[in-house]
């Protein structure tokens, strides 16, 4: 979509309370978009909504847990009903655990895979309706990972969740692209966010990792193409990251 479409768009971002989701919301703010900020930490979302207002957009907090299908479905349906549309959904809610217990594995599947499906399912009818509207296109952007293209020995389950996201995105893309719902995945390497702050490799501070704003750049690029061009995949690593 062209940049001017963003000024009228209703954007939903999951995982908006920090990191990549928050940076993406701030990026969209400058275009004047209305942005539903979805995550569990209401205080962070409220603070972000204030910053979005200062930059010319409108942000509103939607407190919800992506692992709870009823609460996500009702939150997204409420957003769609109140605003009459959803033009863009960005799923950035994600979780990594270094734990090797079964519970840690299940939690990663629950947030990264089931949580993504819980957000996409209720939003799809709205995206399809938006694609039939005046701008003739709608966007779904899923934040995946380089770990979704090459499995890693230190966290095979995290990789598995991101492979699942990529497979879902590709199948769904083929299902809806002829209706002008574009589906894209962004696959970051190491980004300095809350997620990596807890699992930073030794000596990491000596390197130049990505910033959340670098990923916001990629998301913005995807959703601001003309309706004839679907950018389906962007992988972005820190220059120093070989794998
Ligand atoms: N950082 C990296 O190096 C990197 C690399 C590749 C891919 N990624 C992916 O990028 C995405 C964003 O991560 P980030 O790096 O920006 O980390 P982050 O700053 O920790 O952000 C994670 C976001 O997910 C939300 N979230 C987690 N569990 C949730 C739940 N159950 N329900 C609702 N929201 C939930 C968090 O909000 P609340 O805690 O407020 O709910 C937070 O807003 C993730 O999918 C991650 O896998 C990150």
C-alpha cells in the first residue's frame, strides 16, 4: 500500500509493549495511523500510546494474552467492530526460554505458534474485507526469525516454532494472495530487545547487533508497496552475524 493509505489504516500489533512491536507501532505513528497495541503489560502500552499521540498517530492499549483464544478473539472482534476495519496485522508477540524442561518447550509453542494463530484467525475476515475496500489491499506481517530458516542446537524448540510460523505464512499466503491480502514474514537475526537482554551471549556488548527500529524499517517497507507488489519475506541480520 502506498504511504498515504497508512494515514487511514487501522493497524493491530501484537507484542506491542516492547522491542520490535513497539518500534513498529512508533514507525506507523508518524503516518497518522490508528494502532491497536496488544500485549499483557497495560502500563507499557499506555505509555506507548502517549508517545504515538505525540508523533501524530493514535494508539490505544488492548490488554490481552495471545495464548488465550477467547480473550484474543473478543479483543480483535471488538477492535474491528469499533473501528469498522482492520487493514494491517503485525504479529510480534514472541517468547524464548533457555529452559530445557517440557514446560518451557510448551510455553514457546503456546506463545509463538498458537498465539500467532489466535491473532490471525479472528483478524482474517477483517483483512479480507479491507482488501475489498477502496485501497484494494490488506497486510499480514508475521515476525519470524532466522531460526525459522536454519535450526540451532542451543534452542531447537524456538527454531521449531519459527519454522511453524514460516510454514503457516507460506500456506496462508497462497490461500489469500489472489484476494489481495498480502502475507509477509520478517526474519531477524540478533536484535537488542528485552528478549535478548536476558540471553545475551558472552562478549555480545562488543558487537553491533540490530536495533528494533531496523526491523520496523522492514515492516514499513512491506506494507507501503503498491498493491501490485507483495514483499513476502525479508531476512535481516547484524552484519557480523554469520549464521
Ligand atoms: N530479539 C531478537 O533477537 C529476535 C530475533 C528474531 C526474532 N525475534 C522475534 O521478534 C518478536 C518480538 O520480540 P522482541 O525481540 O521484540 O522481544 P520483546 O521485547 O521481549 O517483545 C516481546 C513482546 O511479546 C509480548 N508477549 C509475550 N508473550 C505474550 C503473551 N502471552 N501475550 C501477549 N503478548 C505477549 C510481550 O509483551 P507482554 O510481556 O507485555 O505481554 C512483548 O511486547 C518475537 O516473535 C521474537 O521471537 C526476535
